[in-house]
């Protein structure tokens, strides 16, 4: 949405920098929602959050803490019980012990990313980022007035970045290398060797290596390798994670960052004047979720894996379409260039013809142009119907 032009008022340059020029890629999704509200038979495959309800024991835990008055201000770094639960989790998935003093809690992963980058960057600094990327990264970089140095993770390389290209992208002004594994939207997982070499490279140059691992608990077959697992030393490294995807808690807004003590001290100061913490009862439930989550996470992950496998099997039967089979996450990236070079045009025509919404790949960067994102966050029967409609649509092209 364009900002209103009122010359009589003066506004910060920050919101002006956060333009929405790329938001036209979301127009198909918005129009599909409008059709759905009109009662039309629309299949929404452009959705980006889990379709499961939060597991009932987590909800019950939140309600019980709400009833006993856990509704007061929270410490700037988060409630101690949740920080301990995060530290215990990070210790379980890494050979390095994680201390509570290394953990900061945020209202969601996006807030964690914004806070961490705010504490380590100045306007004009360079940040190495990987294309394709989650749509929320670019507005953060624009708000901070830093320069993204983009390294492409091309489909012919399974959407994984090349080590040499990442290292060559670093300039004298680079202060952060920002990566995402498992990756959104492609589901690609960086391997141990790549992460280890990146850690050494950044540490030698005293560059922050920040890794968004929000899909860490959402993998199929190939295990996620945390940056903290790959690295021999943890200096200059920051891992960001949360519960939105793995625990179907997107609206609960719980994320965290794990990094060196001095960074966490800066985050405490930054949070105290900006984020103001998350509700106590929600943090209590999040701690419960991390300490008692194995069954529920596996149950949801198994359902998504079946959906992924069945959708990919169905796509194999559609001539001309190729796809990247995700190793994690909730999306399949489908290459539609055999039928239409412009993914926005393909998505628009698909919605108009078959009442199915998919998201154009250009929303995530240059490397996913000519692709559409097919979401797995619908029941299996609905996904199969979506695939049937996709077959019918491409048969007309």
C-alpha cells in the first residue's frame, strides 16, 4: 500500500525506505482471499503458516498460567524459565553447552532478527544475504539503511549458495553475513562442511554470522545441522529460532536469539526500550512446549511429510512441470517456465481459471523467478484437488 502524500507533515525516512514495490506478487493471494469471502470455491495454496491448531496441552498450560495471574511485565531478555528451556534445547542439538546468559527472547523471529541486526549494524554497512529469501528480510535491511550484497542460491544447485561466492561477496564494509537454513521458501538445508567453513571465515574476519533456523524442527529425512553444531568456536555466531512453524504457534509470537554474552547485553538494552517483552503466560507455555514437545512436533512433521510426498508424486505426472523437493518446511517450489516465463502471470491465470492461489516465486528473489510456491498447509484431499486443477490448467496452455 502506497503511503499517503501529505506535504504538511514530516515523517521519518525509515517508513519511506520500507517500500512495498514487491508486494504486487501477493496480489493473487489477496484476491483469492476476497473470492473466498464471497463464498467462491477457492483453494488457498498461497498460505504461509501451519494449518494445525496449537497442541491442546500447550493451550491448557497457557490458560492455567493466565488464570493464576501471570500477566505482568516480563524481563527485557525474557522469563528465566523460557530462557532455560531454550538453553536446554540448544544444548541438546549442539555439542556446545548453551548458557542462559546467551539467550534472549523476542515476540517472534522477525523481531529477533531486527533486534540483533539493530545491535550490530550502522547505516551504510554491508550485509551479505542469500537469494531467495523470506520476504520479511528485505524490509528489515531497508529500515536499517544498510546495503544488501546478494548471493544467488540457484535452482540448478538445489537452491544452495556457493561457498566461494559467499566469501567473495564480503567487502571492507561488511559487518554481517545472514543465512537461513533450513531455507524459506525452498526447504534447502546447508550441510555441515559449508556451515563450518562459513563460521571459520566469518570469525577470522570478525564478521557476524547470523543464521535464521526457524524450520530447524521441521525436516524430512535429512537432519537439520545447527550453526552451533557445525562451528568449533561460537564467537561471532548468532542462531535465531522460534516456535511458529514446528509447534503451530505463529500467532503466539515467540522467538529467540542465542549469541555471545556481550551481544545479549546489548539486546537487553535494545529490548528494554523497544520490544517490552512477551506476555508471561505465553512464555510459560512456550517453555512447556520446548520441554514436552517431541510427540506433537513429530506428529505434525509426519503429516507434512506425507503431504509433501503425495504432492510430489502427483506433480511427477504433469508433463512440463519440474519442482524442487523440499528437505524441510511447508512449501514446494514448482518451475512453471515450460508454460509461462512470468510467474506472476502464471499465478494470476491459474487463479482466474481454476480458483487456486499459489504465490509467485519472484516474491522471494531472482532465483525463484519462473517458479510458484505451492503450500502444503491444507488437508491432503484439498492438496490433491489443487494438483488436479493444476493438471487441468496446464493442459489448456
